[in-house]
């Protein structure tokens, strides 16, 4: 059986283990992304969708995700107006998109980056 983890699950039920900083009916573990309470490589897949832009220690969080999981699936936003804080998330998206590979090498974490089709589609429209 595949053991999966959803970090920052919110109200979603996409994994067998669901961790968040806020208790919801779908959350079965409370915790922080930068200090996950699991053994190394215990999960076959780890989902981290629209979370890294909210954490205080994104580099530690990334390292933790890679520590506990074999396959890590990360999504980052590109539409900053969907968030409550006044912050231009487009800058963060570019930082992560182009800086993630550099950070991966620095931390010695083996992973590859695939840009999602939806981001490619938006870029192809030459939006401001």
C-alpha cells in the first residue's frame, strides 16, 4: 500500500496522512512543514500544494519534505491576488521557479523541476 502525506492539507483528502497547522475535519496530524514528525523516507509520495509561499522557513520545509518522502509534488501560486496578505507572490513564484534548482544543488537534494502546463499557458499569453 502506498503511504502518502499531504502537508498543508486544509479541507482536502488527497493523502492517507494529512498534516496542517490548523485542525480541520480532514487533518489527522497537527504540525509545521519545517519540522515534520516522521522518520526518513516513510512516505512514497508527499503533496505540498500552495503551502511553501506561506511558511516562515521555506528552505527548511523543502529539506524536510525531501527527507520524509520519496516523491515530492509541490505547487506554487502565480496569482497573488488570491492571498490575504499584501505581497506580490509573482516575485516569490519566480524566486522559487528559478532558484529552486540552485537551492536543490546547495542542499544536495535530488529532485527535478517540471513547470506545470497552466503556468506555461499563462506565460504564452504574454500577460503583464
